[in-house]
């Protein structure tokens, strides 16, 4: 950010005395503008904006700006000035060379205040090139943003059938070891597949209206899984805003207290002589504190703290219906002690399944601090795909198409494979690597990347 402003050379034009400047900045309707990668930009008269977002001013073509402009006196800002407005009291961001004061709007942002705050002090322009804009338009014209409701209905029915089959296994065959184990496996599949389905509703990719997406999201994640929709939204929207960006993507919060992630962050940690864990062995202890532990030892308890601390009583009510249903259907067959054993076995199996799938697309990819890259590049450098197959699609909930999902987060999952060739062409044209690999190779890459970053940390810790 600072280097870009410095490259422009010298202070901004049209500077005013500090008192007058501060007074102008304090007004919510005040116009702000800067032009990325240029020294300054002349403004035209301000245009109307939402009541809780600062009014904007258009930044015309530099040639046109030579013509005298009617309206307010132009204001100019360097990137350093914009970057300074990224704290709790005042927040600005840049979109298409226009500066917005989002200090009040952050509280009303539908994705939560943290999502848009991650762009405060930065250029939040979403598209990489005109080609991506054209691709988006093409995708919409092809109807790929429209969901096949029959697909999602059948998907929900298959989850409910698995749920019923788990109970019938115990009711018909008794509660001996093999029926008990089969029931646990079936219930684990129910939990994971319900997790993939709630992901669809959470991304508003099933219905054209938010109301029905939100309602079904509550039902699937709350009643079928026992988790709060607000908790998922709070974490997942941040992940999509800044994937693999340290301190902005909650999915990599295990760095540095449990794992050293990414080449850059691992070397940085080593140079700082920080050692919270023996990171050079993290590819080994990952099998102990990673996949087996996330759900039963952390998520299972943290979700209750989340909803109570934030007073999400609707979410809590949905969660309680899950536990009441499970208790009433299984305790009469198993008794309380065996029921609790079944429950935690299910969470253990679900955790292993979920962690391997959710991490295979991101952990082996580029992990770093937020470098304020354009949105498309940020998504592409943090994601990779796993080859398409009927099993891979079902096993991962179509999140094997992680690249397409991050570029088109509201696209229904059954259309990912249709847009994939277009995305590959765009990447090839711009020299961007498009990774797709077999499922087992993707799992192995998680361990390989942990081993590599652990060794980089050790070398830096000992020798730098």
C-alpha cells in the first residue's frame, strides 16, 4: 500500500490545512477519492449513495479531467492516507478509484462487520480484468447461476433416507457391535452431507430469494446438524473475503499456535524465534490434533458459547431441536451411556471426513499476510481443485471444484463442472496456474505441505 503511494511521488495535490481537512473527513456525506496506482484523480460532482455509506465522487478518465469540472473542490488522497483509515473508529475502502467511508455501514453489512472490514484501507475492486467481467456475464447468460431445485430436493431426501436407515439398523438388527458401528457410519454420512447442503443454502445458491435460503439453512444446519447458522456465516464469509490471508481468514487461525502454515509465514515465525509447537513434527501430530479433534473437542462446545455470548436465540432453538430429536430416537434403543458413545463416535468420524476435505483445497496453496491483491487473484492463489468423479463430487459436496466455487460463490454446485473449462481458459490466458489433482494426492499434499513448512520454520529458527 505504502509503496504504491510512494511510487506516485510526493504529496497529494489540493492539500488543505489540517483543521479544515479533519472537519471535512468527519462528515458522513463528505466525498473522498483516490486513483489506484496514480498520483491523484480529479473529481466531478458527488453522486447519491446509500444513507449510511459516504457519498462518492466519480473519477473520470485522466484526459477528460483536463476539462474544467463544475461542482465541489476536488480532494486527493494517497494510498497511505486511505490505509490509515482501517481501524475501529474510521474505515475507508476503494472501489473503482472511488473512496467510500464505510465506518457506519460495517455494522449493517449482510455478511457481518468483519467481512467488509477486512477490506478497510484497501482497494476492494472485485474483478481482475475485463475478461472476468465478460466471463461473469457469459455465465449468467448461460443460466449457470440458476439452481435445479430437483437436484437439491433429491439431495435432501438422500440425507433423510440415510438418517432413517441409521435408526432402522439398530431397530431391526439390534444393538450389537456391527449394527452399532454401521449406524455410526451412516449417521456420520448424514452429518457430513448435511454440512455440504447447509453450505449451499448459506451461500444463497438454491433459491432466488434470501428468505427461503435462510430458512432452509437454519433447518439443515440447526435441526439436522445441531450448529448455528450465524456462527457458520460469521466464519465462512470471512474465509471467502480473504482466503488464506493470515488474521483475516478464520480457517487458518491454527497458525501459529498449533501449526506453521505456508512458506512465508513459517519462515517469518522462525526468524522471530517463536516456537509454540514443534512445527518440524507437525505433519505427524496433525493426525492427532487435526482431523480427529476438530469437531468433538472444539466445534461441539464452541458453538454453544457462540450463540449464548452473542444472544442468537433463534439459532439456539434450532440446535436444541436437533438434540431433542436425537435423544428421543436413540436413547430408548441404546440407553444413555451407549447413546453418548454413539454420539461422540459420530462426531469423531465426521471430523476426520470434514477436515481432510475442507483442507485439501487450501492448506497446500499460498498462505500469507493480506497483500491487498485484486479479488480474483486472491481467490485463485488460495484454491485448487480435485478431479471430477461421481464419488469425489458426493464425498466432497462438489467442493472438489473449489476454484469455481470461490470465483462464483453463489453458483449452484451442480454447475461447477460446466463453468470449469471457461475458468481454465481464463487462467491459461493470463498465465495463472489452475491446479486439479486426484483425491488421494490432494490428501497427501496436506501432509507434504505441513512437512515442508515445518522444515522451513526449523531452518529459519536455527540459522536466520
